């Protein structure tokens, strides 16, 4: 391998090791998964941090599925947890974050156009009310345990954060 090829490979690898950000919004530790290999749906999880003014995540889109929606889990009147589409999106407070994790808020891919295999990448665009569109490259990680990267006692598990890339899209 030539020195130039080695250098480009090193820069590319380093870009996946750093948190991705655009202005005041940072997406950390994004990953996607499916519940079964032949599943027709999948989900993406991440932590979205905001160091600026309050904003709202109002949508998401990806060409990996027929529909891409913001979802959460909510307990119904019978005490059963149900996954629901959150059309109004999620508040992103000033100096706060949105935890997108299994069993809570997440991006849902409905009607997958292809199977998601471990190590694949999914292109995802997060749509913010004020910040606009932010593109995120989300690695597929089928080995991830449910609590990996979860928050505990008001702190974030930063141990392995920063496995995606993100860029601000122009209007």
C-alpha cells in the first residue's frame, strides 16, 4: 500500500472515531440494527446533544426504507408498552440532549429496501426545526447490547461514543 493510500485510510478511520457535529448540535454513538436478519423494519439509536439554543427534531429520512419516522415507547391504559409514531418530534432543549435508545425514543425504518447486515452503513438525515437537515452516517451494529451507551445517573456512557459521521446539509 502506498504512503498516500495509507494516509487516506488513516484519515478515514479517524473520522469515524470522533463525534460528529454541525454547529451547536452533536450526534454521538449512532448505530442501527434490526431485530432479525429478515426483518422488514429496523431502528437507529444515538445521543443528540445541543450546546446552543433550543431546537426540535421534527423528522428523519433515509433511502434504506420506504418510511423513516420518529418513534417512542409509551405505556397505554392497560400498562402495556406500545411503540408510537411521534409526529411532532422531540424537544431538544438548550444545553440539553435527546437520548435515542432501545425502549425509548428512536428513528424507525419501516419497509427496509435491503437487509441490514452487521458492518453496513445507513445514510440518515435528521431534520431539525431551526438547525435544518443534518446528514449522519450510521453504522449497523447487530452485536450491540441493549444498554450499551445508555445514560446512568445523569451522566452519559462516553466509553465508545463517536462511531458515525455527520455533516450539515445546505438548503
